[in-house]
């Protein structure tokens, strides 16, 4: 009985951390980079990262984040073919000694075409697609990747909520260590 209570408490604490990190993610505005390398991703996502070339933050203490333009076709959770190279580089970075074992949020987003409930579900499926790709192709532990959907609530292009660039996934480092590896 005591073990079950401790397990529930640990799950509740993890959920609180995910919600807190997701809230800080909302404040981020991403700038896409083409042809990103694993080293650039590692620099952007390492704990204590500053001067992140991928993100302009409104909060001085936001968590390291990278927007890799992992995109999806309309009404689909299938990763677009053009996004595979970025996912390959992300997988290499997340399995590097500098980032291996840290916890990351995979934040799924949808454009504003369709209803809110549909887009919420779609964004969750997109985040899970990226998570499964990283787990299957790179052997990353599922427990270190937390898939979260934001629906249509945080468009990359707020001036055109139907813009395809809003169908994407972002990566957020949950770790708070400040040392370098």
C-alpha cells in the first residue's frame, strides 16, 4: 500500500513539472534553422544554455528549447518526409553524452483548421509520433520523452493560424542542471 501511494505521488510530481515546463514553453517564440547539426541541437538544449540560436525567449530563465521544424501534412500525425533529416539530427543529439538521460518534452501543435478538440487530439498524436520515432530509431528511453499536445493554442504564425508552419513539434529540455557534460 505504501509503495502504491509513493508511486502515485511521484506521478503527480512529474505531472506538475510537465505542466510548469509547458507553461514556460508557451512564452517562447521559435526561429527555424535549416540543416541543423547535432552539435547545434546539443548547444541549444543543454541545461544552462544561453544565447540559443533557435529561440528568442520572453522569459530570461526559460528552459532550453529547440524548434526543429518537424512538420506534418494537413490532418495527419505522420511525420513529413522533409522532417526526417531534422529528426535524425535530433536523435543523434539526444543520445549524445551531453544530453543522454535528460528528460525532454515533445510539444505537439496544430494549425487552427478544424475544431479545438480535434486539433488537441491531433497535436497529441503528433507529439507521440515523434516520441515513438526517437524511441524506435535511437533507443531513447520512453520515460525521458514526455509527449504533450497544445492543439491550436500556440501558433508559430499567429497572424495566419491556418498556416502549415503551425503544424509542428518543439523540443524542451526539462533538466535544470547547469553544469556541462
